């Protein structure tokens, strides 16, 4: 696992966008695995700027998002589909039918998860997986205790995650209690992985990840051969690269 520490969130975003852009330039039909959350917004903004200045083409790119609340309509402003449309997809030339988010409105969650795995396999697998991290070390919505070989599945969110995510809702009671998420095994199948860890409230998650703490779901990344951790000084206080 490679660790890169930058002074600011902006620099982390710059570096993440540069890695993603280089990947797309090298392999125009790249399959990207993408996260939601506040952390990747700066990265997405930079990718949009690259596209707008004619330096990046998403025409042959395919995307698979990590997770989605369940149940939720894709039109709901709180849905991760809505988030991705607003923060990236509607601003670049990726064909909308090449963008995938787990189907939060599916009647049969298990069938939707199996279909998601099949679609990823048929697309050739994820070339570059971008990750954020929850303050309890979750990646996607894989909470502590998730099996390392798990595939896309329905989960019950922990109280800690519900509380952390409630900042984006009017009231905590509005936060969905379930989600569909790529499993840890799904994530580990990506050829290359970058994980963005920024801000003081992620200090503990970063420390747990670096020490391979089994209580931290992100620790499974220690077993992957091509993982880069991009973090800012606020998250990395006391850590040396
Ligand atoms: C959510 C998402 C994760 C994301 C995490 C951190 O729970 N399911 O994929 O990484 O939040 O979000 P933020 O970047 O807003 O801290």
C-alpha cells in the first residue's frame, strides 16, 4: 500500500483527478468504480474542468458506483444516483447508460445486487476503483464485521453511519436504514485502487487502516497489490509517509 500525504484537501483532489485522468487517457474505455460523499467532490470538480477544457474524454468510459441507499428512488435528491448526476455525470460526456449505480428502487434487492455483479463482470471488471472512507473505516457501506470476500449485497447501516450521514438530511429519522453496496470482495477485484482520506474526523479511520486493524473494513485493502492512500495533513496527523 502506498501512502501519499498532501498539505490540503485541494492537493489531494488534484492528485486524485490526475490519476483518474491519466487512467482514462491511457485506456479510453476504462471502467471506473466511484464513490459518493463530500470527499470526492473536489476530485469530480477537477475532472469536469479537464473535460470542459477539452483535455479529457469520457465517451468510452463506464462507471459503477459503490453503493446506494435502499429503498430510494433515483430521483430522490438524497439518492446517490442523484448525487452522481449532479456532481459529475451531467457535466461530462459519459453516456448515461454507461453509468451504473446499485438499483435502490428494485423490489428484489438480492436480484438487483446479483445483476450489478453480472454487469461489472460483463464490462470486464473495474480498472480503477476510487474510494472514500467512513469515520468507522467503512468503504462503500461495508460496515465493521463484513466478510472480506463479500459481493454486492444489502446491508443494515450502523447507528454511527446513520449519524454521520444525517448531516445531509433535514432530520436523522429521514436517513435510510439500509443500503446496497459493492462487497469487500467486489472492491478487491479492481485492478487498481485509490482511497481518499481527508479531514480531522478521518484520523482514526486512517490510523486503523494503516495498522491493518481487523475492526476496520478498509483494512482488507492491505491485501491488494495496487492501492494508493491519498490523504491530507488533517487526517494524517502523527502519521509519517
Ligand atoms: C458514505 C458512503 C461512503 C463514503 C462515506 C464517507 O457512508 N457510503 O462511500 O466514503 O460516506 O463520506 P464523506 O466523504 O462525506 O466523509
